[in-house]
């Protein structure tokens, strides 16, 4: 397990218990549209009829919440932020800062994984006889935080790599490509000097063609595209308010100009 992180997230040291950032669900909604269209095409081949495929961003967000709604109904979680296993409340399912400013994640939910984590970190099990005891969570969180903060991230990677402690480093975006697992899968590719995700999923018989680099546009070209997208009336209205003053062109290095 590798935990990448965006540029304004964990690796800048902004994570505290109960303040985890929500996932971006827009792309997931797009995937639901794709799956829906493929399913509709297959159904149309059978029935000879077409239909409307309706998928929204809220559908993508709610699909991520399916398990949590079941857990809420079963009394396994509550609605208070930062008080549950999966939202930063549980010390054995959290992220921790290291001595060098790096971050690591642990997800030792099952008992044997939790026991392995404590053993390798040399934290006595007697500190928390029952890891499900929420009253003991602050004490365990402090113990884990102190231990991880005592050494750099590389130390913990060497100690816990390949173990059953359910551990992974939290990587910045510019670190992901060099991770051994990602490198072996060629999960990221470089096109015109820009690192980006490789096409996925992968097909054995019909692999994806060459990845093309992003188009380069100066400000004038960007405004032309926006005018075509918004239409003349909407574009002029936005331009009159100054809303389009922020539009900039981008060169191949990602710098604005």
C-alpha cells in the first residue's frame, strides 16, 4: 500500500486527528457515467432500444458512503467528526509525522496486524489491553505519535516494510514515481517532460496507444476556448465583472505565463 498525497495535504504537516480532508468525488461520478454508458450499450444490443443514463456527482459521493451507512445503522460508528475508525479517530488507522517532516500511515484494524505494529514499534501491549476501548485511544495515539516522531520516515519504512503491520509511507506527488511498486508497474509515465498517470486499466490484446502531452495555450487561446464554451453572452458578462482576469496561459513546464 502506498499513500500518495496532494500538494496541500498531509506531507505539509497539516494533518491532525479528526481533520482529514474529504476525497474528491467528481472523477468517481465520471467513472459511473462511463460504466453506465457501457452497460446501456450492452443492454441496447439485446433490446434494440436506447435510454437515458443519469449519473451525478452526488451518486459518486454516496457510493463511497455505502459501507458507512451500514455501519451507522448497525451502531458501529457515530456522526461526530473524528470519533470513528475511518475518520481519524482511531489511532491504529491514522497518519503520523516523522522526525524529518515526512509522514507515515497505519491501518492495523485487525487484531493480529495491530499486535504486529506494537511489537515492531516496541510499544507494550499492556498500554492498551483493549484497542476497541475508545477511552484509551488518546493514550495510544500519543504513544504512536511520539514513537514515529522519534525517527525519520526512511527508518520506519525499513523497519516495517513487508510486515503485517499495515504500514505505508505517505508520499508527495513528486515521490510516487520512484516508489519500487509504482516503478515496477510503470504506473506513471513521462511525456514531454511531464510526469503523469499511465493509461488504466490495461488491456493485454488492445493496449492503449502512445500518451500525448498536454496542449499548450497562451492567454488569448485560453480565452477563445472559454468564449466558445460559455457562448458570447455568458462570456461577455463574465469578462465585464473581471472574473476572467485570472485566466492565464500555461507552458509545458506547468508554469503560468
